[in-house]
C-alpha cells in the first residue's frame, strides 16, 4: 500500500493467492496476503 498512490476508501476487489504465505514467526504466525485493488 502506497498512501501517496492509493486514496483512503479504495475497495479491495479480491485476494491474490500467488505469493500468499503463512509461516511460524516467534511465538505466533506471520501471514502475507496480496490484495487486488
């Protein structure tokens, strides 16, 4: 997300599964999701 390129209130169209990841991180989990806006 680039605040100077994307205005607040932009709708998310979909989640892109390519590049998505869920992995252990310390005592929890880290998730990476990519959104199509």
